[in-house]
C-alpha cells in the first residue's frame, strides 16, 4: 500500500497539467483579483468630475459659491453658455450641467452622475434646513452651521459576527471554492489512469494481485492529500502574500480546504468513472460543472450569487462551490459555528455520495480482452 | 484547398468540444448580462428593501428613525439575538439590519456614536440606505444644534426630506441614459472569443507533428500557400463563431439591437476583436508543444485560460472600466481588450459620435489591429524557426 502511495504521489506531482489547474491557476487568478479589486480606492477613481455651470438671470449666488468651494476638490467646474454646455454634455466632455437655479442635467446613470445628484440633493436639503433655523432661532445659526460642517457618516458596517466586511472578499471566497473544486482535475486523471480500458497503466495494474479496493484507496488518499495541500497553499497565499482580510480562525479555514478538496477530487473521480468517453470530453465536463458552480458562487460577479440565491434559494444549499464559499462566510463574516458545521457536513455527505456513485459505476467491472 | 479542408476537417472532429466550451462561456456571459442589467435597473429605481431595525434604545430618536425608514422600506420582524440576525441574512429574509444601541440618543448627539449596520455580503444597493440614515441623523444633529428639541428636529427633518434636487436626464442614447442589454453581452464578447478560439487552436498542434510536417513539405504547394490556407481556415472558424455570437445577441435583444444607431460600429468592433482572438489563438497554436498532442492539449488550455481570464480581468470585461484602479488601467491600455471595452462603453452611452469620439474609436481599432498583426508575425516567425530545426 505504501509503495502504491509513494508512486502515485510521484506520478501526480509530475503530471504538470493537472497540477497547473489545481495549484498554479488559483494563485494566478488570485493575483489578478488583487489587481482588479484591491487597488484603486474610491478617491483615486473618482477624482474631479468635470461639470459645466450655467448662470441664468435669476441666479443664486450661494449655490455658485457652493460649487466654487467644490471646484478642484471633487468637481472641475467651468462656466459657459447653456448651448455650449449641452454640446459638451452630448460629447461626453462634461458629466453634468449645474444651473444656478439649483437644477442638474445629466446624460447617463453612471456612478459619477449619481455623485452629482447626491451633491445637489444635499445642498437643497441643507439650504432648507438653514432657512428653517434662520427664521426661528437666528441666534443659534452659528452652532447649526458648525454642526452642518461636521456632516459625518453615521453608520458603521459590521458583519453579523461583529467583524467589519470588505465586499471584495466575496470574490476570494469564491476563488477558494474554485481552488478546492479544481481538485477534480487530479481526481479525473487518477481515475482515467486506473481504468484498464482507458489507459495502459490501468491495464497493467489490473492484472496485478493487489486488491482493487486497496489500489483505489491508495490513489484516492494520495490525491486528496495533494489537493488539500494545493488549496491550503492558495489560502496561505491569499491570506499572507496578497494580505486579504481573511480574519477567521486558520484551523477552521484549513478544515474547509480539507472538505472542499474532498468534494473536488470526488467530483473528478465520479466523472472519471462514467462511460468510455475520451479524456478531453471528460475534462470539458468537469470544467463546465466547476465553472458554472463557481460562477453561481460569485466568482465572476458577486451579483450573480445574490441573484441566484434570490431566484432559486435551494441552489446555494446544494451547489458545492456555494457551500464552500458559505463556509468561508460563516467563519470570516457571520461568525456562525452552527451553519459552518452544517456546510462541512453537507460537503462530506455530497463527497460520500459521489464516491459511492463512482464505486457503483466501476464495481464488478471485468475485462475479457482489451 | 486540401490544406484548408484539412484544417476544417480536424476542427469539425473537435466540434463537440468547441460547442461544449462555447456553451460554458456563453452561459457565464449570459448569467453576467442578467446580473449586470438587473443591477442597473435597481440602481435606477429607489427600490423598497426588506430591512430590520433592532431597537435597543427605545428613545425618541430611535422611534423617529424607525418611522422614517419604515416609510421608505419594508421593516420586517426578525427577532433580536445575533443568531436571529444571522439566520435572517443567510436566508435573505432581510437585506439590511440596523441596530440602534442602548443610550444611542445621548451617545450620538454628544459623542457622535455610530449605528451598527449589517448587510447581505456582496450586494451593493444597500449603500443608498446608509446615505438615507446619514441624511436623517445629520439633519437631526443640525436642528438640535440650532436650538430645536429632538422631537421638533425629527419633525423638521421629515419635512425637509420632501425637498428633492431637480435632475433632468438628457440622454445621449435611445435607452434614456441606461445601457441597453446587448451592451453587456458585447462587454463579455472578448472573453468568449479568446477562450473558444484559443481552444480551437489545438488544431494547429496536429499539423505541427513531425510526420505530417514532413509529408506536407513533400507536396508541390509552397509553404507560403500552405500557411495562407491555414490562416484562411482560421478566419473561417473565427467567422463561424462570430456569426453564432451575433445570432445569440439577436435572439436575446434583437429588436433593440437592430434599432441601435451604432449597430455598424458594434459589428465592426466585435469583428476586429474576433481577429485579435484569432491571432492570439494562432500564436498559441504555434507555441504549444507538438511532440505529443495529449500534453500539448493540456498546456494549451492552461495558457488559453490564463490569457483569456487575465486580459478579461485587467481590461474591464468582468469589472467595469470605471471602477478599475489607475495602475491597472496604465497596464491595460497596452492590451487590445482594453480598447475594445473603451469603444464598447462609448457606443453604449452615445448614439451620436463626435469627431473626437470617432478619433478614439478608430485609434482603438487600430491598436487592436496592430496587436493582431504582431501576434501573427510572431507566430509565423516561430513557425519558420521550427521548420528550420
């Protein structure tokens, strides 16, 4: 048995392509994620929105002063005629037109236009407040103005478990799910190689006196082990090299990796056991299943996960990638032990079912002549 | 013609795999289109959300806030313990939970204490809720500083809330300033093209096997003609996939798309992108190991995935250009997909293109074209070197 395990270990490690998928690909993708979501803070992205200012005869000096105060800070204002402003708006040279009659014209519903919208909204409301106070408590005007100057955010986001939350994290949770599920590649490869009708190696092993169960057990154990190390490497890389805020308990997260690898490899094993399809076709199948599963868990866009959960709630309970991502949420965001355990049990049961299915497909297989 | 037919014959043998990959990538694309357009609609309409308010304070300010939020959203009763909150968020019973802590009224007015909010992770429309709470509480603070009592302040803030900014939409496109649905499908088009054509380039590997190469050199046809036949076959394959993609666009939002003022530019831009993807695929096919097709296939799919996903993430296919960081954009502008996306965004937003926009459009297409030519040149160069070996 040890002999079998040793050689399977060597063989799997030397199979560059499946090691690429299971080990390198998640690391490359994580680095890309870090670049795409990690850099570029809000201030950096939305510096100085260009706007046109149109003065009319019934103009409002206070509003003009307000815009001047914003100029160079959040806005880049330029005074011009209405005709010119409309032309510039149509050419996309300005994001919006402020009229000194406290009106705004925009051409799209981009993030920039909604910033302009909320800027004007705040002004209109503050003006109404000041007029209110000036008419009833003019003596307190100064205090009120000071209070207005201290306009702050009054909310603070915490996770259900009390930790703060970074939305970019959801991509990394889905990525960890992908890293685990890509264990299907080594799993598939192992199955292909042990089947006598698909590989010469399988045929050779078939005629050896070693019991089939022993053989399959040895290779499965080694593959699970390797895949666990692969996903643990991805976890450490994301946590310590890319420095993402995976604040949860490390032991707990490694346990998710272990169960996740189990389901990934099992998925490969079950596909490897089905029929006599060529390896290319089987790779296509596992790729399709894992990509769509990860897509639904939010790998491409967190909106997809939210949308899927709203449309078909049970899909998140049975989709392996969603269950793995949810387990990470439970540890890092919700701090919810009960649901975390529930996720792990779900993974274990699903893996068990898959391995059983694989066993049923291959048991009592006999070859007369190959 | 024989070589051309040979390429297509090999490709048709792999057709089931090509279709499989096409279906996978297309379904991801369609999934993303639905998510993105749904998000756009939500950001437009101030939607009523299911929320929960846990009031541990019970004071006047807390009541006022509850009433204020209750007018805009639907307040659900979910219980008060941490477990209840987790349960409600996990099963999406509510999307937003705000906890008003004990003695909040004093804490907030005297020390600026903050409210604790919890959202469903990954969903963004709740940002508006934050700003609604900000407006309410800051308003109360200003009024109390201005000499009003808390209950008076609450009443006045609710009154002031009725003042809304007057915003006019002068849309530059037919869809009223919103992006049409097909714009999103075109946004994912580079990913589909790069991935599917990349996989198709496996055909080249078979042609580069030693025996086949030797056999082909014996023929009376010049190597240049053979290569040209290969290129022509690749263009045919690309054309077929491009047509299938356009048919899908038509099937999903044909009416809208046919009415678009920029339909010609959309087609041209995607056609140029298809050529880029073909050129990349052609280059990959030339680089892939040819000594044994089996591992060549695997190496190829690894490289194809890294290139297609890499370009897609850096150039605004998955993450919109407007939220990408400056450094990322600085790198991305050397890549063709970035220019494709810049053009696509512009076409989505403006029905009438100014001279300057047309300048950007042609520049973008020229950069894409130059990239494609460079890839083919490198590929042919490598092909030549391999031949000499």
